[in-house]
């Protein structure tokens, strides 16, 4: 596939406008075009009277090598990079030691998940309650000033991030695509699929609790 960056269209554009922009940028006919998917979608709002949607697209075409060679001087057209997570290790068939992860916050959850996916059978320890129970305790503090020292914003499944507003500020400088792996796991857990391509994705606190 080919990746095209910096495709700008008016915010009221149609899907056919986007397809036409792809054909124009790649200088190909419709019969050479197979399909596309959105890798990133953002906004250019530097001028209030001219607001654009800005896309990074992964495009499937016939004769890909020929198209790429013809447009070799266009720095906004390249081969789509591999964004699949590259496993750093795999557990032996008969592991003798199980990794121990302390804390069920965002880092602890993802670390435990990755270790499990690599076959290491990790154990995760958390001093607080499960996310549904600590949600009740946390709201009791905020609404009734009833404080539970072992189950609150800081302690419990999901960590402090569970009660943020669920914004995800993805990193542009991420050559190994680690952030992509996190977002994909979030979607599997119930996050909206559009977080995979929106420039400033947002989940929302209540959905975030369900994901945890």
C-alpha cells in the first residue's frame, strides 16, 4: 500500500471528494484505484474562514511500484510503513518463573497484557478495589466527602487515569508505533474505532471505566 500525507479538503467534503483527491494526487485513473483507509484525520484551523480537514491515507492501487517510481520526488507519498507491534520476546514452552507486575494503572495493565500475549503468564498485584467498586468509593468522596484510604482516585484497578476525561494525546514521533498498539488494544476493549485515526482522540470517562 501507499501512504499519502497532507491531503486537505474542506470540512464539508464528501467521500467521493476524498477519492477524487487520491486519484489526482497519485495521477491515476479510477480503474487503477482499489481502495483506501484513513490512518490519521486532523484539522487545519489556522484561518477561521478556511478550515480544512487534513488526512493521512493508506491507499491500495494497481501497479504500486510504477506509481511510486513515477512520484518519487513527492515527499508526501511513500510505502505504508509496518505499524504492527514487534514482540520483544516470547516465553519458553515451559516457563519456570512468572513475572510480577505491581499496580493496575495504565502502565501496569498494558505491561501485564503484553506479557500475557507473549506467553509469560504474569501476576498483577493491586492494593485497591476493582474498577466498578472504586468508582462508587471515588464518587462518594467527591459527592459526600466520604474517604476510603484504600479505594480512591489513586488506588484501585485502572489507576488515576480512569477518572480523567479520557483524552489521548498521541505522539507523532513514534517510529516503533508503540502508541498504535495501545490504541488497538483500547478499541478491542470497547473504545470507539475512530481513536485509531483522529488527531486528538477522546474516549470519555464512563466508557473508559467499562474498558478497564
